[in-house]
C-alpha cells in the first residue's frame, strides 16, 4: 500500500488520497477480528506519516456490542458480504469522507492545488525505479503490447498534451485534429477540439474520404505528427517516460487492427506506431 500511495503522489503531488480500513467479517470474526484491527492500525500509521494521505476506519459502524452487527451482513453466505443495509451504511461513510474535499475543491480552497490538466508540464519526474513496480514482461523476446485507453503508452491514453501552444486531451485528439485540418475539414477540426473520448474522435474522422486530394501529403506528414506527439509526451508526461523505459529491451507491438499503425500476432502489419515508440526509447 505504501508503494501504491507513493506512486500516486509521484505522478501528481496535489492528489488527496483517502485510504479506507478493512471491514470486520461476521463469518469468521473470532479468527480474523484481531488481524483486521492490526492491518487497520498499520494503514492509519502510514496515513499519519503522509500529509497528503488520510485514513478512515468504518469498522466501528459495523460493530454492535463488540461483534459485527448482523443487520449489516448478508445471511445467505453467513456474513461474508454486506447486506443491502450494510452497503448503504458504507456508501454513506465514504460519501461523508469525500464531501469535505469535494466542497473545498469546488470553492478553490485546497492549499496549493493546481489541476494537472492545465499544467501538464508541471508534473514531477517519476523515479526511474519504484520498489515492487517493475513490469513483468518475461524474456526480452516477449513483446510489450500497446493498446487501448488503459495503457499509458497508447495514443488513446487521456492526459493533456501541449503542442504548438494548444492543449489537447490526448495524443489521439492531437492526431485527429491535424488530420481534419490537413484535409481542409475546418468545421470538423473545431468540433474535435470539444470531443475528448479517443474512440469517438477516431469514429468521427472516418468520414474523411481517402480519395481526398491531400491524402497523399497527409500520408507523409502523419508520421511526423505522431513523432512530435511522442516527443511532447516525453517532455510533459513522466508516467509515459517511465513506462517507455520499463519496456526496454522488449519489442513494442502496437496491437491494433491497423495494417499501417499496428500489427496483429499471427497476421502482421507495419507497426509504425510501435517503431516510433522504440525510436523514441532509444533516444532517451
């Protein structure tokens, strides 16, 4: 837990982290109750040593007379899970813990709070090694697959990028904006600036016909756009840099259904995006 908390704080020091204690289990409270209390005490101590971390202990609300309150636990499994009433109690406790911070955020009274979406270049560097966080990729011959919204190396990763004095919500928004612009689709390019879902961005630009007379020129310049995007992310996104370094020495495979940008195992493809990532990794 300490490693996870430190990683979150390294990525964005302004993040407020709230750690919840473990609930007592009615099904085996006599055997596990003391373990639950010990773990919660450890979490409380950890939070006390980090000014950005706060601990809440909901266990007391689930005890009655020193034992788990039967009303708050499901009967069907002997009290392993919560009952509907127990779920409502836990939801209320979580809500009460978060509301003060949400209110302070809305009022702008959080000390030294700056939204990283407006200051992407201000994020700190992530340590080259965090204990327990090294990626397990197997042998050097095992590819590092890149795909989807949840992968920081993907162009779909939603994190602000400043490029040519404009802030984009992701590499995909930057790419699709310039694709529309280079095809003289000015209205579409402006609409894309207000769309932040990478999947929807790609869907909207499919309306651009490949028969457009500037497609040939775009086919040449699109690689430079992606290369520039990667360099901007290296300068502004510490997590991207850390993940890129962790991928070495593995082959990076952009595992998407695109013969040009990606490659599918057993099918093939040019893997242009993967090659550009490896090029950038080599130059780090």
